[in-house]
C-alpha cells in the first residue's frame, strides 16, 4: 500500500493501492520535486502536491493554520484578470487595471486566505493589477498595509509590450524571437529584460521577504512570469510548468535565512471552482493561452 499525505489543502492522507495508483498515474502527469521529496499530480483543473508519508491519523496532521517557526510561509498569488489578459495582449511593465472578472477573482482568493490564521504582511508588485489584487486581499485579512516592491514586477518585455502575442511575430520579429527562444541570457530588444535578469531580481525579493518573516505567514501578489522563475528557484530540475492562472495560490516555505526553498502548493485555484469566474492563463509568456 502506498500512502500519500497531501499538504495544506487536504485534511487526510490519501491511500493508493498499486492498481489504483497505476490508474491515477495514467490519467495525471506525475513527477518528483527533489527539494521537498514530494510528488506532484497535475490535471487540467488543478495541481496537487503530495508527500510520501507513513500512515497517520487525522489527529497527527498539522492544522492549516499552523506556521512553523523554522521557516517563513509565503503565499504567492498571481494577480486577477485584466482586460489585456482577456485580449491576449502583452503587458510587461505597462500598467493595466483589473477588469470586473479580475476583481471577483481577487475577492474569491481574499475570502479563502481570510480563513487562514494570521497573515503578518502583504507584499505586491507596484503594478496596478497586482497592487489592486493585494488591496482586496488585505481588506479581508486585517487591513494590513500593502508593501509595494518593484522587484516583484513582471518581466519587462521591451518592444513587445502592448502588442497582441499572435501579431508580435510579424510586427516585432526580433523581439518576438528573443521572447520565444528560451535563451535565458537574451534580453528582449526595446529595453526588455532577459530571463536571467528577471530571475535574479524576483528571487532575491522573495528571499529578502522570507528572511524578514521567519516563523510568519505572508502573502505576495505578483505576476505569471515571476511565478515561473520562483518555481525554477525552488525546483531547478522540475517539470516545465504550463499556464499560471489568475489568482492561483502557490505556497513556498523558505528557511535557512531564505536560502532553502520548498514548494508546498502550486497552481491551486479551488477558490474559483464554485464561482464560475473565468480562469484565464494568459500572462505574457509563451505557455499562456
């Protein structure tokens, strides 16, 4: 019998026998996150991060409200939807407001986070789509001041900013090729950043937050491209990630002065399941739809 204990969003361990586990594996993609010795089961609707464990009783499981003093728990949320998201337009550092769907998504994730125990701080990118999402979350979680940090901004996309992605190959071919090439050191023409530049600034920002808030739970509202780089920092050998949905919840534990990163939840949008709000993934990267 294989026992899997699902962290954070599930109250009880999940048990698979060999046949049912084989069936589950055929239906879902399965891979290992080495840093946390966890398995990630990914379906089209949601991703579950599961850790190998011995059989335990429900009384032995940690409460979702618990935050260990050895690490900072950082709940990283992608901003709500904007009109540019729904149009497939590349935003980068350009400022766009949430649309009505985005505000409803933000209210849904805020309601979810308000049911956790104390949130010690709320951080956000200083771009409006992120800071507005953070303000909505803060209003439900103790009216904390939202601390804006420009290092949490989306990647600067240079000449591609403001363009519809499907048109960019024709209108700005050099910038488009730099964007889709996957070469981490290549900056996008027109003042854009390389993936290495984005990675360095946003991972450094999260590490600073983790070091400052050891033993606390904080919320960080940021962007799809940033979340992709945070994932690679935690799981450098992990599987390539697909769409990063608006207001998805992604939980990181940072310890050892922010040096050691573990992902405890990824891409969770269960708060949107009952709302019927649009779950878009478009955010200015080549894996977005």
